[in-house]
C-alpha cells in the first residue's frame, strides 16, 4: 500500500470524526459540540462550573443586552435607551462590532451567542464563556464573597417590577430624578472593605416589610429635632461627644449611597428602596471590575486549550481551527505604545500571556523561574496550579505575584517617569532584578480599582444646626477632582440629602 493511499485513508478517517463541516450551525449541532467541549473542560482541565443556559440571539437583541449592562432583566431608565440608540447607529454604520457572546454570573450561567456566528465561532464562544468565564464566576473568592448567583435574576425581576410600580404611583419624572442621582454615585455606592450580608429574594422582601413596619411605628433619633434657623450652628461639642456621634452614624462611611439611603432626612421609603436597588446592582458588578484581566485571561486560556484539544483529537478540521485562531489572534493582539489606537494593556493579551507563562513555569522552569517562583516552578500539576490561582487572586494581586521577568522582557515593559516639570520622559526601571520588581509593582497598582477611583467618604453631619453633610476627598498623588464633574455630582448628593453638602479635599 502506497504512502498516498495511507494518507488518503487517514484523511478520510479524520473527516468522519469531525463534529461539524461548513459554517452553518443548528441547535442539535450546538448540543453535540457542547458535549465535546464539556468533556475536555471537566475531565482534562478539571473545571467546576454552574449549569449552562445557552441562548442564541440576533444583533438587535445583543445591542439591547449591551444597553442594559448585559443583564437579561433590568429596570427601565432613559440612559439605557440612549445607549441602545448610540450603539445601534455605530453598528449599522460599521464603526463598531458586536461581541461574539455575553455571559452572566448567575446560576444557571446564562450565555448569549450571536446568531451570525459560524459554527467554528460558536465552538470558540462555548469554550470561552460557558466554561472559562463560568468556572471563574463560580470559584473566584471575590464572586463567592460578594455576589449571589442563585438570587440575582430574581432580584432583578423584583427591581424591574418595583421601578415600574413607582413610576405608576409617583410619575416617571420623579423616579428618573432619583435614579439619575443614584447612577451618578454608583461608583461611590459599593462596600470595598466591609461586606454586606447577602440575602435571598424571599428573605430580602421579608426584611423590607419589617423595616417599613418599624419605620411606621417610630422615627430615627437622628432627626428627632426640628431644624432651627439656617443661621444657627451646632453648639461646640466635646471631643468625646463628637466621637460618640460619629459612632452612632458609623462614620466615616465610604458607601455614599448606603449612608444616604439609611440617613437622609428627606427621602421617602420608595426613594430609599430605589437607592438600595442601584447600590445592590453596583455591588454585584464590583468583583467584575476587580478581575477583568484574570477573568478574560482565564476564559481565553480555556478556549485556546480546548479548541486545540478538539483539533488534536480529530474533532474539528484545519479550516475550523484556522478560523478560530484568526479570531483568537485578533482578541489577544496588543497594540504598540506608538499606535494611534493604543489605550493601554489589552486584558485579553496580558491575561492570556500570564496564564501561558504560568503553565511554562510549571512544565519548563528555568533557574530564574526557580528563584522567583519556588512554589510554582516544576509544579507537577499545572492545571491545579492555574485553578488555585483563578480562585484566590484578583487583578492587582495576580500581577504583583505572578508577572515574571521572562514575560516582562517578552512584552518589553518598562516604568517611565512623566513629570510635568521635566522636559522628557525618564526610565525609572530597566530589566534587572530591582527593575523587574518596580515594573511588576507599577503595573499591579494600575489594576487596583480602589486606587484608581477617588476616595470620598462621609465624615460628619451637623445634626443640631442646618444639617449640613460633610464629605471628604482623600487626595492621592496630588490628583484632585475635576471641577465640572465634581460640582455636577455634588448637586446629585444635595438632591438625595435634602440639605447643604460640603466637600473637603486634603
């Protein structure tokens, strides 16, 4: 038998094993591919995922999901419609592409896939979203501590229903006025350090009814006094009295929405509930803002491993693999610093590169790797090492712990000093041991969400005088608040507080 005949038979045998041929997809075909992807994800990579709910949607439905922060249920607000119109216009004119998928941190884990995707692309997004993101959502400690995937859909259904009821009772304008103010404070409406208690919807509604009943029977001692003249001021208090007052109010308080919801002397019950809805949604998304790099790096690494295994096992063709790798390469492309489209580090590129580098350190460590990563170098289970990292780190700590000198050289990373008083950039860190640590620390710091946002806290309230609310902005690195946006945001705080608000910077 000739070599040509053997090659022909091998090619025919490989073709007969293929999960799909051509670009068209169908739901039975999606099920077949899903089962093959699931087998590799669970048995090879050892992933632990929520049950998957997969929905294929149109471009218009994807745009609608964009506008409502990617959730299948959301309360109505004019800003969502505005974003839908903007994104639709950009998409129709070809200025903006749509995501291949959207995945939701819920149980079951809901994934939306574009109906325009080819079967090869559906294979890619199945591996990426239904298993990569799904595993990260279920196992990372931030999501376990701060979110409730079992109850989020029920809570959003309640929020949507409640906002509609408020619009019917109090008018759309009144509801939008409160939501506008709450949305302006969304980034300052999360607990960064103190974890709020997670409640299921049934328990939440029971607590809400009890709270309303208690409020009807009594009123807060904080506002027992009637406001006196605007010219009057709180009498001088002893240092101990000031401390006791702040303890009663739990000051300082970093979560502005929480403080306004609990202590505003002018808000009605339905307005307080709207603030609670907005801050709960903000809190739900806070872990995602802290893990963008790791989440996308995990999902990209997972899909890359799975599609290559599918090809090695003869389940997808060379054409399908090339189409997937073409899309993969576009996703992980990192623009140069001198590219007009450069906007910083691509989280897909850096996250995927770090996951691959960790795999390399486990399998093929160098002497440098053994010195920098003694617990990781030569690890006999790179899959288990990656799963442990995915579970126990966020972006800032992940980069600070695992960005290697090898990768710093590969990505050509440096630390530049850009001071306005100096006529040129100055390189602060080169590729030596001290420089590697400076590069790693500087890059890690850029992923610290709390460090990138202004630190504004409620520090005091004039209880006996004009009820002025006092906020303090703790200035970092000399960066003060932009005057225009600062004044606009303070107007929203005054609207929710009902009295004068003063902001101090220092």
